[in-house]
C-alpha cells in the first residue's frame, strides 16, 4: 500500500491557485542537462503550460528528492524505504530519469511510463570484456553479461536502479564499489580508474558513448527492461491524473516521440516497441 503523504503536498486546485508547478530533479544525462533544458524539463514545461501555470525547476538530489516531495525524510535500508522526521515540501513532482523501483512505489504514486529504461554494464575500452551480441532474449543476454563479471570491479550507486546487488552481480563474483558522488559523474570516474566498469541506465550509457567516444564500451544488460516515470505524492491524485491525461495526448499526437528524438535519437531506435506508440 502506498503511504499517504501529509496534506502539505499540493493537489491540483492548490497548485493552480499558487500558479506554479515545482519540478524536483538533479541534472542527469539528457533528461535534465543543468543548462535549462533536457527531455524532462521540456516535458514538465509543456505540462505547466497545459495547466496554465508557471514552471519552476527546483534543484534536488537523488538522495533528498523523495523527502522534498513527500514532506518526510526518506532513507533506504535493506532495500526498503524508511520514513523519518517531517520536513518542508519543496516540489510537486519529481522527474528526470527516475526508475520505478519496488521500494519507491511503496511511498510515491508514479505516473504512466514516460521513457523506457534498462541497466547496462559499461566498461573502459581496454578492459578485457566482450560486448555480447543481443539475442532477442533479455534473460539470456543478462546471463551472458553476468558470466563475465567474476572479479570485475564495478562502480554502482546504492539505493538507485544502479545498485548491482539487486541484480545479484555480487553473487556472480563482481567486486561492487559504492559511488558516493553524483550519478552524472560515474562514467568519468570509471574512465579515471575508479573501477573497471560501471552500471548505467541505457539512456545515460548512450550519452556517455557520445561524450567519451572510444573510451567506453557497452557490454550488455544486467536488468530486464525497466520503466521511467514522474513521481507524485500520494496526496496529489488529481495532479497525477491530469499529468497522465496530458501525457496520453502528447503521445497520441506524436509530440512525445519528437521530444525524445531531440535528446535521445539512439534510445528511440533501441526501444522501437515503446516509441511505436508515440506516432
């Protein structure tokens, strides 16, 4: 059951009266560039126009955004969300490459899927690992990747979709190294020698391939296909419902596909099934 957030989290009427949509997020890949743009920023700006209110980006972090959305400090312990003391509500929606993880789904209400995802193993170019040849069977591909990770040092981010423990990479013999910096800095850290490989969301991995051409190689998936979405406080059901209506209209018109093509052309090609619905 989803935890009921305090009444301080605004629903649709209060938000419209305030005249502002507050979007929580941290710069990450091309979802939030940090320079005022990105796929999720464009999406939330369009949603704000749909609501007839101003848009405001509220800088946050992966570790604090849930608390700033719910009004309760949130920590992750043994794969479960633990609610702590009350704190101010700073945003109406948290979005920007946010994956639907079971522990997150217990405390927030996610929208319909906004983007496809999958976690990939990415290694430095000189590391002796062989990129797999995709078979069309995700479970088989994951097994082929796991067969290569024994004694491999892998940079991970606990409490996120990039935590290798939830994919049993440690049981496959990998040496998992917790990264405490920003997710957007993980690829650079691996290139600098912090580990032999890193876990990245598919969209972020594709950005890294373009940014550090020749320095990194994608070995293959370590997870099934995943879903990315916008997170709302459970006390904001009408706001979430309105976003889902807005998103459905955007996808039906083809505008969502155009937005994705602008920032993630290779992802659109890699997940044709998802974007086929965006015509």
